[in-house]
C-alpha cells in the first residue's frame, strides 16, 4: 500500500497525511523520509531532487519533491 501511494503521488505532499505516517527523518538520516510498515519496520526513501527543495528557513518543501528512491526497509529504532 505504501509503495502504491508513493507511485501514484504527483509530489511528496500527496502522501503527507495518508495512513502510514510519512515523515522526515533527522540527525544522521536528515534528507531521508520514512513511513510505517508492519511494526517495527519502516520504509526509507530519498527524494530524487538534489538538492532537496527547501524554503528560506531550511524547511523541506514537500510539494516540490516529485520522485523518490526507496533506500531500505529497516527497524531503525533497535
């Protein structure tokens, strides 16, 4: 379901509020996003855009991210 949502999205903004808790990661994973899979696993992905679009305050502009690459499925909380 999560992959299909990403595939059908015109931008990352389209999935932002869907089930699965699509969210930006921080610290050593800044620039990556995640969404929930079956607990405790997460689907990790990165935008195709380089650099990732940001506003003047350094906040990512989700509606300008038009494609992503799946990086991994992982339990990064362990």
